[in-house]
């Protein structure tokens, strides 16, 4: 496996689909659908190949890419590499797992896009651009490149929500753009301050300059302890918007309800996880001492997220809102694990990032199947669906079991290890958080039982059950959820080196 341009191929292969789609007449819908789906496959195949090779012992450092890109000028008192931004890509075990998750969910979301009703050409061109941005975020080797890919995701998401969403789609799109734009602005300020003080945006060099006393001599200007705390808090807010952390969550509720389900699959499955990825990669990676001081606060924020999302999910009448608040609640488990700052907690947090990606994508895929049949997601109007749609109802129950953490499914592994980590350092806070786990079972079972066995308020005689083209992505997602739950080593092994590196940076 030649690593010279391998990561670039993974990231930019959907661009070929965009180019081909540009030449296809918009009236040829079948061709556009096929091309949109096929364009997601190269990234998936290459990502899976890299993952398998990594499991067999391949050194991911051999995939690193570095090419000259932007130079801001030459100064006699600076080295040639100072104030230069290179095109740098590299991955570790965590980033590779996220790339596989992204590529897989993009392919499955492309299949789920059969429920889109209009303007297929524009939809799939934006869809593929969104995939490029998501893949690039996880492979970026410097902060500026990370920011550029991060911004690339905002543009297509804005149009995908605003054009192909539901009744209040414009409001949801602008809410998404404003909140995430503010988060991006804060992130850019942090990046520019670090770049101005160090002369580099390379993540590895930044770690060296911030942590190694010998390397601090290379700083252009000193970075005081107070400034480091300020930069860390800014990163916590910037990525807290994306995660989201309560009370920075209102925009996400609108997106989950108004965006088309195929796009919500990517939003809940991948885009929310960029917040967790950034908090781990940059918050914990660049500022471990500051992260340690804020660890208890982060754990408390996680418990707040968990309880707030769970209690509000319990009183919702719209199934989309149940799942939206459920996502807020489950992101709290990521914060709980990170706040523990030990091996079990960090592993649980990363497991939750991946596990919730699959589970949320499965549940929103099933939402789209129900909506296409009965044109509503209100719990009161979905009662009695099990009789007419037994397979769909069965898959919905399985997805709910995964989400509430049933043993043998991926949700159990992530929740158990995250709470195990927190119980070691803050047992009282962890005990309070377990109320959220109980509430998760309550609101999910309430919603699912209402849908499947509640009183039927409509005629289901004309309603058809899940179709073959829909059942394939459902089975893939459910299979992966069960496989990770039964054999967690498939994730634990590639993530181990990353977790050990984080613990070394934390000094324990």
C-alpha cells in the first residue's frame, strides 16, 4: 500500500462523482442516483482496506502526506518553515476509525436518499461535497487544513437543510449556520493566535512547542499559562457548539427535525462527532494540563447533558424530537468519559463516538421509512404500526435496545466503560449520571411501544413494510452494532495506541 497520495484519494475521490454529475442532464434521475451512490464507494473501499491493513500491523505513519502549499514570506530571523502552511495529512487509529465510520455512513445515507423527492443532481453534488469535508477533517495534519475542511462541511449542510428539508427548513438552516459559524469563528481565533505565537499550525509541532521546555525557545512570542487557559476554554466552547453541550444545543434540535433523514444520518452520525474529535484531538492533545484542571467540570457538563436530554426526550410527542434529545443525552456520555481522564473513561468516550454514530444513523433511517409510509413522526399518529410493518417495527425495537445500552450491543460497551472510568474518580457524580441511563430506557421504550403497539389511529391496509433497498443499510448498521457489542476488540485494538498516547500526554 503506497501511502504517497492514499489519504488524498480517500478524501477527494467523491470529487470525481461531482464532476461526472455536472455533465449528466438533471432529467436522468436514475443515472444521477446511481452515480451519487457509486461515487461514495471508492472512499469506503480504500478506508476499509487501510483499516484491515492497520489491524494486520501496517504503520499508519507511512500514509502521511506533506506538500508545500502556502508561504507567508521569508524573514531573515526565521527558519524557512516558519509561517508556512503545508498540505499535511496523517492519521492514527482514532482518526482512521472515524474515516471508516464517515465513509460507511455516507454510502448508507446515499442509499437512504431514495426518499428525496426533487432535484437529485444538486442534492448529490452537495452530498458528495459534504463527504469530502467530513473525511478531510479527520485526516488533516495541521490546524488550518482542519479548519478549511471543517468549513467545507458547513456550506453543503446549509443548502441540504434549507432546500430539501421540511416545513421550517430555512429557519433550521440559518440556525445551523449561525451557531456553527460562531463556533468556527472562535476556533479560527484560537488557530490564528497559536499560529502567530508559534509560526506553525502543524499539530505535532504545536504539541512539542507547548509541552517541551527545550522546544519553547522556538516560539515567536511567549504563550503564558493564562493564555493557554483562555485558548482551551475557547476550544471547549467552539467544539461544545458542535457536540453540542447544553446550553449550546438549540440549533441541533431544529436540524434533526427539519433536515431530510438521510442528511440527519450524517449529521448525527458524523458531524456531531467532529465536536468530540476536536475536543479530544486539540483540547486534550494541545492543552492536557488545562484539560486536567477542567476535567471535573467537563464530567459535570456530561451529566447535565445526559440528564437534560433524557428528561426532555421523555416528554416529547414527536419521534424526531425524542431522537434529537437522545443525541444530546448520549453526547453527555462522551463528556463523562473524557472528564474521567483515565484509560477506561477515554476508551468509553471514543467508543461512544463510534457506537452512537451507527445507532443514531440506524434510528433516523428507520424514521425516514416510517415517514415515507404514513407522512408523520408524531407518536400519537404512529400507533399500531407493528401489525402492518412488523419488520420495520422489529428493527426499531432493536435500534432502541442498542441505544439504551443492552448488553451484547455497542451502546453497552461505551456506556459501561465511560461510567466505569468516572466511578473511579468521582463516584457521586457518576451515581447521579446513572439516573440518565434509567431515563434512556424509559423514553425509548415509551416511544417504541407507542409506535408499535399503541392504539391505531389510521388505516394501515395500504401501508407496505420495509423494502429490499431499505433493508440493506438497516442490516449493515444493525450488524455492526451487534458485532462491536459482541467483539469490542475490533475497536479497542486500533484505538489502544491513541489512548496510550493521550494518557502519556496527561502524565498518567
